[in-house]
């Protein structure tokens, strides 16, 4: 297999997931907080291509759900009340990070029928919509946190490696300090000392900051190693002879040599941070309801009846698995390209 | 000996650094345990400020840190506001439970990883090798959280394993043998999660180290001399591969402790994890600090143990570091 081929599949998968979650407003049939108290834990809807009379239709339809009398959470389809799906319809307004504003939606169905492609949760909220919106939050938190911790690592690692001496000593002692702690304990400790009750957007920023701080040590150490060897290179010395300032040398000649490593480190860190966000939200220390994240959606599984009875609540877990496996593959493809072999193979 | 003393001293300063760091974080954080009390109209503000004074929260940071160090020296690790007891009395039983869990998980994981890694290195590109590679790749991608939840589902569905906890209700009246049996059954779930969580890294590193060792010129030379493959594998290659594996052992403790935190919460195992979570939600800072410092003590001890082992097995390091 050629080198490029290792990249393509995971790259496309990762890009697709990010795109779909970024445009969650378009793909999600409902808003993440839209409840239907009459339909808690509704199973995934069936799409019908045949109506009650047995005629075939190209356009699939969804039937209204009726709760069985005296049985909580058991539903039957009312085949006499089926409603065809509508595509590209107008609905509630949404925005994708203030960039795109629209009210077009991929899918909709007229009430009282509801389209729950992945079922509904305990408040009758559409699991698919929440999965998409939650994915937007979880994936963005992972990306931004990885970017900030790699950025912090680049800054401190370059400065420590370039200047050496006491500057290097201080940074490296800090690195050892951060690496000495088990990362989840460190994450918990940092989270512990920050306010508990915060608004969702503050919680999001807080998470990014905390994750960014927890993970800067490893990239910083690796970058310092590269900078130490790069600053002795002849072309760097030549540039210095020509009177290049410290900042110019670091920015123009030394830092670019670390970008390959930075990218690989970022690809390794993103899934870890997504997992960290999920873990924190799962334990109630991250983003709070009603804003969904994959972590607080999975938190419903801490109740035994949900864990056992409603398999569609596992959807965020499955999505998490797919995202993680593709990021791992991407990272190992990068390592193969950079070093000839992935370091754990 | 000088090297070892140096390492111990370094670790000690590291722990001091961890504790200072967590104290600074506490100082920066808004609010404390007694702020919640202020909202309660039944508690007067004098009572709150008296309590603050009693626990020394009105003193400046260095004084509080010095007091904390003093209580550490007395073996108390500060005072828990929520439990109204010295932190150490809360930490010890919890730490013991965490150690029971992580200790047996480490042992079991290495007992599986070493033979599997060696076997797949010895039969490179064989059936076992490919199966192991696939299996570990799959495990590597499954998050610890999902592993724990999946096993919990298995436990609840099949009723083969108890769904969480450490002892059955009424286990106090059982005999010693029954108690041990009960504990063992409750341990299966969480230990299995931890083993599965750290197995892929261990297996892959073992395999890589063995492959490297088998590719060294001396191993090839031994083969051309007609020494049996088994002897080369265990007698010649394995001691060489041991070196990176010992470093890995020290590193794996940290990730194991982290995984254990989550597993304990999911399986409601009364270890450090649930205690830490409760303390965070209750803003019981001395407990948080105590748990974090204790976890770093475990990690530092693991690293030191790794250093000692390295010196014991690798004569090159012994010559270099002890000279």
C-alpha cells in the first residue's frame, strides 16, 4: 500500500464527522432542548415505504406513536396516521458558530408524528439531534484544547530549548511536575478548584482551558528536544551571524522544524481530550444539561434501567468509538510517514 | 548509592511541588466550603466566620500551607470540612481499596501481556501475531468509559457478576474465607476493565521490544551458531528487552491510576475515585489535595521502583549511574 492510502480513509472519516457536527443545525431534525413529555424513551422510528392500504411510495413516512395503556415507555405505531417525510424544509433558526445562519433542515415530519431516527431520551428529546449537537461541543472542545496545549507546548518548549539555563530549568521542572501526576487526577484537581456552577458557554471555555493546561507538558518536552538540536544547525548559526534577532530565528528557522511533530502530537491529543471532556461531563463536572455533550448523554447510563432497557442511549458511545479509532489511525499514519514506523508497532 | 539518594530527594521535591501547586489553585479558586452555609438563613454570619477561623481559612496562604505540612507530619493530611475528621482517616481505607484494585490489575495485565507479546514477536506475521495486533488495535480505540459501562451492562444482564460495590450486604457476618471469596467476585468486573484498558499498550510495547532484541546482531549470531530458538528467546533476547519494559511499567502506573478513578466511580468501588468526586462536588479542598498528593505518591513510588529495577537488571546503567 502506498503511503497516501493510510491517510485517506481516516482523514475523510474525521473530516466528515467534523463537518456533520459543525452543521448539526442542518442535519438535526429538532433543537437539542425540544422536549416531548409524551414520548420518553421512544424507540428509533421505522421508515415506512408502504402505507396502511399496501400501496408503495417513494417518499418514506413515519407513523404517530401511541403509548400502550398502563405500560410506561411501551409504544405502538398508529398505522392509520402516517406522515410523509419532508426534505429541505424550513424550521427553527440555527447558527453554526455565528458563521452560518439558516432555518433549512434536511428532514422534517409534520406533528403529531415525530422522527426519532435514534430514538428519544428520558425527556422525549431526539437522540440524533442531541448526538449531533453534543458532537459539535465534544469535538470542538477536543480540537481547541489540543490546539491550545500544543500551542502552549510550542511556546514554552521553544523558549526553554533556545535560551537554556535557568529558563530551561524552570520549564523542565514544571514539565516533570505535570508529568508526575496521573492525568485524570490532575484534571480533577484543576476542575475542583474552579467554580462548580457555571453557564454552559463558560463551562465550555473552562474545559478547554483546563484540558489545555493539563496536556502541555509532553509536547513541550518533545519540542525542546528538537529545538536543542536545531539551534546548533549551521543555517541557524549563519542567520544569527547575519544579525537575525532571537525572535526571528525562533519564528523563521527553528519553529518550522517542529511542525511535523506538532501535527502528530495534536492528532494524538485530540481523541484524548474528547475522551477527557466526555469523562468530565459524564461525572457531572463538565457541561451541564440541557446543553448536550457526549459525556452528559452517556451519564444517563448510570441508571440501571436505562443501561439495560434502552440500547439507543449508547449512540454517543458508538460515535465516540468511531471518532477515536479514526484519530488513532490518522496519528499512526502520520507517525509512519514521519519516522518510518509507528512507535508502538 | 549517591544516584539513588539523588532520585529519592528529587521525588520528594516533586511531591512538595505538587502540594504547593494544589494550594495555589485553591487560593485562586472562588468560594469555599463555608460559602454555601452563608446562603442558609438559619446559620448566622458570626457562626460562619467562627468556623472559618476554627479551620484557619482566614489565614494567608503560606501560613495555611505551613499548617498543612505540620498536619502531614502528624499523619493527618489536613482536616475534612464535610466529614469533620482528619483527611488521613478518610484516605487510608480508600487508598487501600484502590491499591487492591490497581495492584491486581497490574499483575494480571503483565501476566497476560508478557507471554502474548513474546509469542507474537517469536512468530512474527504468524496467526497469533495478526490476531493480537487486531485485538489490541480494537481495544486501543475503545474508551475506558465504554469498557466500564459495557462490562456493567454485562454484569447486570447476565447476573454472573455483582453490579458494583466491594462487598455484599451482610458480609460482615461471614467467615474470613467467604469474605475473601465475596471480595474476589466483586473485583472481577473492575479488574477486567482495568486489564483490558492497559493491555493493548503493554502487549504492543512487549512485542516491539522483543522484535528489536531479536533483530540485534548477537541474536542472529546465536541463531547461526545453532542455539535453539527457545533459548535465544528467553535466555538472550528477553533480558535485553526487559530494559524498556521496566520503564513502561513505571509509566503504566499513571494511566492505570487514571483509568481506575473512572472505573471505581462506574462500579461504585469505594476507592479514591468516588471520594475525590464527592470532595470536588462538596468543595472539600483538603480531601482533594490529599487524594491528589496520595495519587502522585503512588506514581512517584512506581517510578522509583522502576529506577531500582533498572539498576538491578541493567549492568550498563549500574556502571554509569553508580560510578
